[in-house]
C-alpha cells in the first residue's frame, strides 16, 4: 500500500515515538537488568564486551559518539560512528541484533524490541535514520533504502524521506 506525505509524516512520528520509548526503556521491557551489557565510545575510542551469551561493541571516530546496549543477556548490539556521527544500538530481546552506523554528522538509532529481531540503521550527511525490529521483524534504513519485513518492523530515513511500517497484515511504505 502506497502512502502519501501525510502518511510518511505519521509513520515518522510513530517511528520516532517508538524509538524514543525504547531508548528510555518505557513500555518495552526486556531482559534482566542485571544482564545488561553497555559499550560506549567517543572521539576515537573502541569498546567491546561479552557477558554470558550477549555482547556489545562501540567504535567512534574523532568527533563522534557511539552507544551500544545489549539488555537481554543473549543478543548483540553494535554501534559505529565517524566524522561527527552519533550511533545508538539497543537490543532488548534474546536472539536479536541491533546495528547502528553514522557518519558525516548523521544520527542513527537501531532498536530490537522482540525476540529474533534484526535492525540496521545507517545515517549519513546530517540525516537521521531509525530502525525498530520486533517480534521476528527485520527493519533496515540507510543509503540503500528502507525495508520492513517479518512480524513487526518500522524504519525511517530522513535523507530520502522514506518510511515503512509492517505489523502482521499491515504493510505501509512510501
């Protein structure tokens, strides 16, 4: 189903709200707080951690920041940034992977909220990308376009204005 500009704006608001809620930890629960593994890097540093069956990695070039949070104890979160980029990857469920990459002042948010989810957000040129994968969903946002597949997924890329939302039989994109 094709959506017009109003639909794209609505999808962007839903994606932004979902990402914000997931980033601050409201409404999505996930994993045991004691199992959380966080990696944070800034200005030319790199950090990797593995705890039990979960792991995270963060790498930031000069003038950049990366945050990867693996909160499930059984998944993966990786964030990489360069040239003033900000990347945040947050995995909330076992068996899921969140990947975020940002360069040239871009901002990327990649979040997995459900089991067996996969999300990739790649931001560039001052733009913002958001990818949220949940309940067996795959969400991808970046230079190659956007994609939402599986159970639940939503993605947005501000540089292209493209957005998608998939949940069960609902499949919206522009």
